[in-house]
C-alpha cells in the first residue's frame, strides 16, 4: 500500500507541474515516477526469485517510456511525435516478450468465455476505435501509425490472456491490459483527433496505473523452482 501511495504522489506531482507550468517542467517528476517503479520491481523481485529476464524486460520497458518524450522536446513536430510513438511501441513490445518468455501461447480452442474476455475488450474495441475515430481524420501518417499500433496492441493484450499465471496474478494482468487499451485510445484521441479537457491527466493516470497493475501481476506470479535458473 505504501508503494502505491508513493507512486500516486509522484504522479500527482507530475500533473501539478504540467498544468501549472508545462510538460518540460513536469518531465523530472515523470523520471522520478518511473525510476520508483523500477526500484519497486527490483526490490520486490530480488528476494523472491532474483532479477529474471522478465524483470529486466519490465525495467527496460520503463526506461524506454521514461525517455520517450525527449524527441518531442527537441522536435515539436512530426519527427518528434513519430519518434515518441516508436519508443512507446518498442516499450510495449517488450511486454509481449514477457508473455512469451512466461510461456503464453495463443490457443482459442481451449479458452472459455472467449467473446467477453478476449474478442470484445482486446480485439473489437481497438478495431472499432481505429475505424470510427482515427480513419475519419483522413490523415495519412496517423492512420498508418495507428494501424500498426492497433495490430501490436491486439497481439499484446490477446497474448496476455494465455499467460499461465495464478488467478490473482491474471486478475491484475487483465486490469493492466484493459487500462492499456483505454489509455491508448485516450492518447490517440488527444494527439490525432482533438484535445479534450484534462486529456493529459487522463492519459498519464491510466498509463501509470497500467504499469502498476502490470508490475503487481508479475510480482504475484509463481516460478517453479526447477525453472528458476532457466528464467534468469
């Protein structure tokens, strides 16, 4: 609970700086926030099963998302936005590698409640959002970038449903993936369609809580002792 409270305080600090000054002034708070998540991951994982490849991928993912705004500070135009999105996609692709490394394999034939648990939240909603919100902007580059992003998003979220984790861990992972879908849509709406009230706060809150739930889900997984060395 203490760790979650510290994370929320750092997030609030970032939002206050952003709305009081600007996004550049808020960036140091963003660095502190993701640095703390990395510290959380390291200190919680090491006593249990050491720093495995899964923890390393999570940490690198946080580092990438930490530095992703920098291109936008340098080039406040198309190159900056494209570079930021590429870093974001690389960061999130590492999450897919976590699922694969943990043994996830997509197999729809054995999945119960397939429509409600996977098809609607992870496949239909992203596709419908893309078709009815992004495509009508008729902007070539955003449509191309978002189409690639949606394919990656569907893959990451769908793969997460097949990770062989305990039920408690799966619950946190499901919450994380739901927030990832929501945050991605809120961010695309803000960047490619139109700004809306408190749009930065919505994106930052959902994306940060996504990282928190993802971390908690990973920390609650179980590693069979015979695989512990291999997973490192």
